[in-house]
C-alpha cells in the first residue's frame, strides 16, 4: 500500500514547542535583562536595528545582528553564545561590550532564553543540530 508510506499532512520533522532547554520563567526574567542591557543595540525583540546586518556601517564596524533567528546566532551552541556575552566582541575587532562581570550566570542564560524564544521550531531544531545547549 503506497498510501500508508506517505507522511500524514500534519506530520512535522521539528520538535514540539515546549521541548526547549528553558522555561517561561527564564524568558520572563530574560526580557528584563535584555531590555535593560541588550535592546539598545539588538532591538527590543532582538530584531536588530538595521536593514542588513551583513553590511558594515560607515565607521567600518558590523552592526549588532538580530538575535531573533533571522541572522546567524543559531549557528552557535549555547556555550559559544555565552562566551560572546561574557567576552564581547572587542577581542576580535567588534564592539559588543563584555558582560562577564556585569551579569550573573542566571541572567545571561535568561537573556539567551529571551532571544531564543523568538526562534521558530525549525530554527531551534537547526540550532540543536549545530550543538544546541552544549
Ligand atoms: C553596544 C552594543 C551592544 C550591546 C549593548 C550588546 N551587544 Fe551583542 N553584539 C553587538 C555587536 C556589534 C555584535 C557583533 C559582534 C561585534 O561586533 O562585537 C554583537 C553580537 C552578539 C552576539 C553574537 C551573534 C551572532 O550572530 O553570532 C550575541 C549572542 C549577542 N551579541 C548577545 C548580546 C546580549 C545577550 C546582550 C545583552 C546582555 C548584548 N548582546 C548587548 C553589540 C551589542
């Protein structure tokens, strides 16, 4: 029976919402952290502030990229995202400030939860393939 081998139309290869490493409380806490420390550069909904984050600004620096899943934050496992937040971009010629001594570990993770909550399930699944919460 050929029909039996076909995927039902509702079948989806991506995990169900809710199967994420963080919970609603962390997203809530993260929104406070993010709005206070990150939103001036990355946008209140982590959408970024420029039309094209790949285009250098007039001063030669790259703009802060969106973190809402439309740029490439999902290429980095959580440990690398944490590292960027801790060390900032100065060491590799960028200008994101370092938050290592500014935020608690809990606040940093909450900030990640906040912007990851804008990722759809497909982006989240791709991120898991790239290392995810490792
Ligand atoms: C002064 C502006 C500024 C602030 C404030 C800021 N960032 Fe950034 N961020 C940047 C820039 C610019 C980059 C690109 C790398 C660089 O140039 O340093 C970046 C890169 C990143 C990346 C890597 C994204 C990727 O696609 O690889 C992450 C994650 C990130 N920021 C998270 C945060 C979080 C979380 C906060 C708040 C705790 C924050 N940033 C605050 C400017 C900022």
